[in-house]
């Protein structure tokens, strides 16, 4: 995705780079790991649990009541929903189902298989776990990411009131709808900045939630040596919660000696042969 500043120059959103199967300097977390990290900072995410077998998937989905379940293949690459499993041709790495029994069935089609997406390349990525989350009522989808603007030497929020799968098209076709907020590390986030953010996201009535979210993301970003946090979609739910429905987090690999708990989460099965050999 390309984001343009007021002067018209391009700022490449690092999220787009990390979503591709390319060599990277940061360590990616799976979605369930990213969700747990954000939850630890009191950031609102959907209720959910990880599973490694179909039987476990059925069991954990019974532990939380929901009108439905979203079953997500856990691979370190984007485009899961439009992908297919190489061994069987089963379509889609993301499914919405109604019952724990159906969760088990879908899990059986995913676990132990290889998910091929437009970003993974023809070899695909192994699916060793799935993430089951509650089905939520979505009123609106938005976009939010936090990364480093190295030219400005500042952490930078990139956000838009138009999120979801079409965010790259939004940035390319209507760049004025994508906003940036550089944060001076000596000053931090100010409430007046976030008042403006809430207005641009058309979330004026939820300014307190927006302020809380941005401040907690910023705290997590620095304390955990993140290279990128992407929330797509950020949603306003039908019960009026500002919620991180899907999150991606990358940790600066040069800082893993400080983040031993996160370093221990690295999934080496997601590396291609050349990357594994280089490590």
C-alpha cells in the first residue's frame, strides 16, 4: 500500500511489505499471539482461543458463547481468506461458522495442510494452528497501523475511516482519505492530537475509546520494540465498541535480546528454506 503525504511524496506503508513473503528484518507474530499481546495492554480484541487439533478447536469454541465463530488459519502471510490448501484444494483460510461442531470440521480441513495465497508463493505456508474468535456485529470497518517513519525519526500512526480488504485501493485512488500522525518521542501523544484523530475517523462520539486505544498501542510499540503494528480492520461494533478485529505485529529482530518472551514465540516453520539456512 502507498500512502502520500501533503507534499505528494510517497510513504510506503511497512505493513504492505510485511504482508508479503519476502525477507524481513523483523520477527512476525501470529494473529493469536498479536492479539494476546494487545490484550495484555488492555486493548479490546474479540474473544478467542488458539487450537492445534480439530478436537481442541471444538472444545475451546464451546468455552465461550457466541452467535457464530470465525475460524482463521494461522500462517505468517496475508490474503488468507482468498487462499486454498495445496493438498486438498479446500478454499479459504478464513471461515465463519455457526456451531462448535462446524468449527471442528473446518479445523480438520486446515490443520496440517499448506495454505497457498497470492502472497505466499506457490509453495504456500504450513498451517499448524487455527485461531477461533467470536463472531462480532460490525457497524463500520476502519484502518490503523503504527510503524516507524525513519526519515522523520518518529513513530507514525497511519489511519483511515475506510478499512478492510480495500484499504490498498483507498490509498492508491483517494490518498486524501489516509491520514498520518507523527509522534515526537520527547513529547508523546497529546489529547488534542487524538481529538483530531477521532474526528477524522468519524468517531467523535467514541473519543475516549480512540484515545485509550492510541495511547495503549503507542505504549506497546515502544515497550515491546515493535517494528510495526497493523490493525485491519479496526471496527466499530454494533454494540458501540472500538475493537481491533484483526492485528499483525512485527518485532524488531535487533531487539529480541530484550524481548526473550516474544523471541520464544517465533514460528520457524514459516521460514522458507533460504531464510532458515541464513538464520
